[in-house]
C-alpha cells in the first residue's frame, strides 16, 4: 500500500466537529473511512509531538522534551535541532526497506535524515525549505522560480499579527496555497510510496486568534476573524480533496495534526512561586541560576540544581533530591489565582516519560488547566506583599504547550483508503501512527516503538 499523510499542524478536532457540515472532504472521510482524535505526548509542543509521530516513541526514548534543552554540564539553554533526535524515524525505516519517500516541511526533519527520495526540511532545521537532493532544487526552481519552498510565516509577520491581522491572514493564505501547489506538483511528478507535507498555518492562526472561535474562552469575541479562521479550515478541506483526487485506488490518504488547542487567558510566573517557597534566589531583580535550588525555564518545566550534574549543584542525589521535588510540588499545588487553581498537577519526570533518555528530561513538569500556561521564558516579577504573580494579557489567546494535559489538547486524525472500513471513530496515541503506517506498508515494526498499530 502507498500512503499520503497530510499534516495540519494544530488542527483542532473540536472545530472540525463543529464545522463538519462545511467540510465536505472531511465529512466524506468520516462517512467512508475513519475520523477521530490523537493523544499528543507531554508536552504537546510542535517539535516534541512531530518527533513522537515520526518515531512512534515517547520523549524518553527519542530525546526531545521541549523547544529548548539544558546543555549537559551547564546552566545554558540551547534551541533544539533535528540532529538531536535520538531515534530512527519513520522515513528512515521506510527508506531502509526500499520505499521511495518524500517529506515536505515536517518539523524536526532535516536534509540528512537518511531518506531515499525527497526531503524539504521543516521547522527548526537550518536548511528549512531547501529541497534535497540538489536535483529537486533545480526542478523546483524551474517550475516555480524559487530556491526554497516557504512552509511557515516569517517572524516579522508573526510579531505584527494582532496589529495587522489583514496582512497576517493574507500571508498565511499565500504560503498555504504555495505549499499545496508545490506539494501536489511533487506528488504527481514522482512515484512515491510515502508522501507527507505539513502545513503550519492553522497553528500560527489559532495561537493569536483562538478567542474568536472558542465560545468557552472568557474573552470570546465573534468578529470577521472568526469567519476567516473557519474559511481557513474550508481551504484545507479543499486541499485534502485535491490530494485525494491525485491518489490512486491503492493509496491511503491520512490527515493528521500533532495537537489541538485550548484557551489561554492567564500566564503564571512559576519562578515567583519558586522564590516564595525558598527554592529560587533573586539578585538585583534577576534570577540567580547558580544559587537557586529549582528554576523553571518556561513551558512548565522545572530543573533542580543537582550536585554532580549541574556545575554548582547544591542538592544531593537521592533522599535530598526527592525531598526538594516533594517540596516544589507542594508549593506549586498551593497556587491560588482568584480562588482557582491554575494547576492540574505537578509530575515527576518518571511519571511522564520512560526510556534511555529519561535523565535528560526536566526534573518536574507543571501541568496547567485550560486557560492557564506557564510563562514561556525564565521570567520574574517584582516582589509583592500579596497577590498573584500572573500576566493577564498574554500574547496568545490559544495554546497547547504551556504545559497542558494532552487530554485537553488532542489532535485530529482521518483516514480513507483500502481496508479502512466505513464510519470508524478512532481515538489513539500519536505514537501509534508510525507503527500503523509501517504495518499497512508491509514493513517490520521495530520492537522498541511505544506505539501499537490501530489498523
């Protein structure tokens, strides 16, 4: 069997269910195939989730726990890159079995992924958008007059999204249409066994404008932006239809997102609460990282200053380490904001992940209720006599990575093709997708994958 996977970063099953009558292609998939939800990993961040998709493993095995990582033997943080993925990917496995593969704009993919076929690296690759091998570059240049395929919005457009929504949506639409046109051209041009482009537009749109489409958002506001977001889902529905028409009868078409969304209205300054509990030290208004016993670097991840692991560690491994973790958990669970708890729980790393790279994970992860998220950077507010340490005007009104419970930000999945069966409702883990694809394509599933085939 051949497979086409259309990745829609951030596509929300909640909105698809609400607008299904206006989405004829997805309605057909629901009636004649399978349509449902996927459970992302913790945290449900784009690089973590797509790496889970492409490896069939939890972060403890593939080694990607966040957008940034604490460099070993240091207090410094570095942005992750695809080379840090510590596991074979779906396309490496397929290529090793002689399958012709094309992957376009998949976050955390790179030119040296060992793919037999085409790679257009995606988000977080330094080669983002540049087709490989070089022969493909020339083909794209001749056909479209460009050196790279734009797969994402530029930083300036993202920074101006709220003050210039017209320009933002114009560019988001243009990039989506360019990606669709280029991907369809490449699909028809080759004889691919596995073909996968990822579209980033929905994720970017929903981060900024979620309050215009989620009636449960406390700042819900219906406006022309609401219609624009719905129109974007309609656009993707048409794109999916174009790919289905381009597929032959022996090809399965899958539509999948890496996560969904939930409302965001309050950002919690976790480091202020760590300071209040005596775990974090502030000097001259700045966090003194080397003197602190615990620090949050953003997204809810919390790192302890462990002797023998950090350069100036103060916490002895073993009983003292566990005691500090218990103390941090107790302190954070006390947080009260206007009579409500922003936190669902605080998890020890071994309660969330497993595998050979567990020791590279944060020591603790704060899991937030919908509506709240951790400050995205290691920030600290001026000390107050009383009151909450929060930002009630966050940049984004929608989120998924703050850290949120995967149950609250499920992604979507739809399948139509040979042997799928009609009208199936599915609810699976994101790590189940890779082994399912391997089984459908007749390729052996590695024993160390966490996922299990659901077809």
